[in-house]
């Protein structure tokens, strides 16, 4: 019980970082939203995105945690680079907060009366493509989360489990929200609040990473 309580802050930190990175709307999230709004294979799409993110997070945490023991300089460089990326990402989210825009989820079929039908195979392949062929997904999960885990030393695996949990929670919530709320989800006020929260969480995590260097 005492170990679980001691690990809770690290687990929570991983979860918060993961969600703050994923919440920044990109191709992967836009695809989940699109499938949810069209009500086509939402659950299947969400599961594929969840599993893909969990594997990418594992690659980052387990791989980069091995590098942490090579030298203090290497660890400092990686943590510093991660803090820089988070600061830049936070600024981008803050810029979207100042200049909010709703998503154009499907411009190719904006004038169509109904969306094209997607098969299960097409849904899986599309979700895999948005997860594995998207450089931002690799940067967010394998690189940034893996780098951030270095600051937690022996507890890096707990941090990684928290990050994976954050991914599961986010994609499940996003898929359900898109399915049940429909186009009311795609509102200016919602995206502005979301981007504001993302900016604060990213900057807060960047500050923690920089603090760990001293």
C-alpha cells in the first residue's frame, strides 16, 4: 500500500503529460472525431489508437530509460530537449487559445448528404496509419514521454504506465463524446478551453523537467 501511495504522484504525472500531449488536436484525434461524428467503427478506431499509443509509449520509456544510465550529460541533454519541445508545443496551444478555430473534420464531403461507408478493414488501416505514420505521434509518445520519464529514474516504468493510462482515458472519452454529442462537440468555446488547458499542462511539465536538472 505504501509503495502504491508513493508511486501515485509519478503515475499521475505521466498521465497528465500524456493527456496534455494527446489533447492537442492533430491528425490522429481529428480522425477519431471524424469517425465518431460519422458513427462508423468508433470503438474499433479508438481501440487501435489506444494500443498503438501504448506500444509507442513503451518504446519511448523502456528504450530511453536505458540511455539515462549512460551519462549525466546525455540525460541532461535529453531532458532539456524535451522541456524545449514542450515549451514550443505549449506556445502553439496558447496561440490556438488566442485565435480559436473549429475543426473542418471532413472538407471533402462537407456538402454530401451522408458520409461514405467505411469497412472494418479500412477503419483499422486508417487508424494504424494515423498512429504509426504520423511523425507527431512518434514525437509525442516515443520521444517526449520517453524523455520525460528520465527525470523519474527508477520510477520511469510507473511514469510510463501513467502515460499509457492517460492515452486510454483520452481516446475513450473522445470517442464517446464525439459519438454522443455529435457536432455540438465541435464548438469554438470548447476548443479554446481545451487549448488553454493543454498550454498550462505542457508549460508546467516543462518547468518540472528543467527543475529536475538542478
